[in-house]
C-alpha cells in the first residue's frame, strides 16, 4: 500500500509590508498576543497533514525571524528574492515533499478545515485554492461611478494554495519574468495546470494596510484551555511494555485491548478534553476488534487531527508516569522525543516525569502502571 504523500507548507514572509505602516515588516508585528508569522507557523505545524513547515524570509530579517519564532523547531529559514516569485522558487527548491501548500505570512489566522479541503481537492486536480464569493456590488469607476460588473462566478482568492511540488516549481521556472504574478494559481494556470476552488474562510483575510491590523483586535482571540487525562493498565505476562510511544524491555507486559500504552492513553484523553471531544473510549471503543493490538500512536494522531480541525494550538503537554518499575529515567528523553514527533512540537514543549506511590496501592505492589497527563492548548474564542 502506498503511503501518505509527504506534505510541506511553505510560508512566504520575505516582504517589507510598507503599506501596513509601522516600524516593522507586517509579518513581525504583534496581533492577538504574538507575531503575525508565528500565528501562521503554529496553525500549520499543528495540522496533522503537514509534515514540515518551511519559512522564506527577506534579506536582513534573520534577527526578526529568530525573535518571532522563538524555540519552535523549524528548518533553517530560506532567504528569498526581490519579487514574491523569487521567494517562492527558493522555498520550493528547499523543501523535499510531494505536495506543497504555499501560504502568505500576512494571513495569520488559518483554520484547519481549509487545509483539509485543499489537500482533498488534489485527488482530482493539479492544484487548489481557497476562495470566497464576492458579496459586494462591483462597478468600474474613475472618480465617478461607472457601469456595474456582474459578480456571478467572481471570487476572492486566498492562501494557502496547494499543488504538486514538482508541477508548481516547473510552472514558476517557465513563467515570463517580465510579468508580475499576483499569486501561484495564476502561474499554475498559465502552465496548463487545472486549479480547483475550495471553500475559503473569512478569517484568512490578508493584513495589508494599517486598518487591517486594527480589525484584528476584534477577531481570532485565542483562549487557553487545560485538560487532564488519567489511565491505568495492569501487568500481564510478557517481556516488554509500550510506554510513551516506545518499547521498553521489562519482565511483564501491560494488559489492554490495544498495545496498552498507558502513557499515550492518558495523553489522548487530556488532548481530547481541551476541545471537549469526549475520551479515548468514545473514539476507539475496546469492543471494536479493529483496535485489538493497535499502536496507540494512531489514537494520538486522531486526537491531534481533531485539535487541528478545531483550530487549536498545543502549547505544552505534561506527563507523569506512576510505577515502581521499570525505571523511567533512562527512557525519559526518548519518550519526550517521540511525543514531540507525534504532535509536531519541540521537545521543550513536552514534559515527562515519573514517581512512585511509596509501595502503596496497586502500583506500589507492582501490579501495573498508572499515568496522568495534562495538556495546555489555545483555541479560538467564539
């Protein structure tokens, strides 16, 4: 069976944003509590379909970029060119992926559902763009109002725009450099590619002028939510356990319908709790035979996907493993790394601790392992 195609998100952030005013390029100005660029990065890194996020910055913007991104684990930023097309080509040449979503940093508020629709559309088209129908009356004019223009079939095109990476790169390389291209879909269509239209989102409005930044004061406010998960599994006969996504040799296994990864099960419940999406049993009932022996990474991936659909951004997860044995210390960093990989986080956003119950209770009697997880996320305030 062919695996999922590798998907990259390319954020173009090389402009100067002079029309927006202010002392900083608009992608580094702060809206809703953090830099514009950071909003776009977080929305894309938190989406389960995105494997890698590559940012293209302007010459001399490295310090601004480093400050905006902070500790987020991203590839080294690519330096763009004088024109947007130059920056896009540089970014496309830097990413190793079959599918690429090209996004303007000046559209910071990206709902996960838009990404889903774009990727789905590539099953039957060479490219896909999000768009909104024009609702206002359109008219020509030059000082005085002229004739109206029919708005049927007229759309406002947004980003990200999705393509097969090799096809859109070839299209850019053959574009007449003497002409200005306003977006990548224009380049794709000139090359002969079919570009599908999917439903866009009003939240994707581009920040261009100073008034646009004033408008953001009333939109996309993010609120913080924290939820806890707890799980218990008894020991059974065996020679290894699955814990935090890794296999640890032990004189027992853990009993359970899936691989009985008590740590990941607690983590899934914590993640689902932040968006009030039930618990692990409601999504993966133990009565369903398809989950017998299943890798619990599947459960984490689904929880991550649901958070992405809700527009949630994971800030931090904290896991406490409660047992007498095995010793967790030697495996702590491997568990942190594996969880960070599954959730698209930096290792600094994943905490793993271990404790005992001082030989009290079932864990103290070495009858099993318990785990408690806490997740902190931001979700759009509606």
